């Protein structure tokens, strides 16, 4: 994914360019205000620029819409009534005062029992973050072991779970790192990210051979990736 700029008159916008094995261009404006253009592997700069100029008004409308509601949609307050996701399912947060700190799922509710006042949002956030990370370590390891077998690698590859600002996963050296927030998504999305990073064990960059290998190891990954980015990106 490359960061690029498009100029239209006096205005400039940054966007992320993703070259994929596809025949058409797909433009997305995320609620986070990121603009993402997925294009065919060999699309020319001229063709990309023409496409974006044609879509300029649509981009403006989408950015204006999400700018208006960005705070409302994305800024978590960690109070009862908010929605949180786990493995693709939405849960309503319930914060309760208790004698011990505990987080659990029950009948569509994401229940946080806290030893501090319910108004102590930083503590509630900490409990939720720890819970997510613990669940992520367990489920990611389970899926990683299953998927790793499919590759037939003889070299050792390690798994690490750590927060990342703008990525779901990465591969460096001999280690696949996954973002604990990926636990919010469905298992099919977790499998896609793990498979993507395991493909980098063989192909370090996003070459044509990499995409062909990913197609082989996870057919239909494009739709899974799109859903992940639109919903949680």
C-alpha cells in the first residue's frame, strides 16, 4: 500500500494506492477519512489520475459526511450502552461496580465489572484492552497453527500479538505480528490476515508472484479484505 497525492485545481488530497489482481478500479472513503484506491496491478499513473479526477466530487461528499459524524461514530467513551465487536458480532457494553475486575460476554452484552467507579473510563478501557489481547493471543495462536500447516514451511515462524497504529499484521525476520484489535473481526478475516503475512515468508514484497501465491492459499481473499477494511479500517 503506497501513500500518494492527487491534485485538482488548488486542492490536494492524500490517498492510499493498493495494486491488486483485479480488472477494475475501486474507490473507498472510510469513516476514518482515509481514501483508498484499489487498482489493477499494471494500471498507469495517467489512468489512475483520470479516474480520481472524475470521482473528485464524490470524494468530497464522502469526506464531508464522515467528517461530520467521525467523533460520534469512532470516539469510544467506555460507558454503558456503547457497542463493541468480538469475532464479528456486536455487543452492548455494560459497566458495573464490583468487588473484583472482570470482563465477560453474556446474552449479547459485553459486561465489564470494575472495582473503581463506572466514571473511571481509563480503568474500564484498560480492562477491555487486556481482555481483547488475552482472547486475541488464544484465538490467533489456534488459527495460526492450523494455517501454518497448509504452507509446509520447514523454517520456524513465530507469532506475536502487539498493538499497531495502521496495520492488521506484519512480517519481519521470522515473526508474524498481529494487531489485537483484529479479534473484533470474523474468523475469516483473521485467517485472511494470517495467510497474507505467512505468504510474506516466501515473498517479501507485494510482487505479482506474491498475489498469485495468496490467491492459491486463500481463494476469494479480496472480498474478505474489503469487508474488514470497510467495517474496522
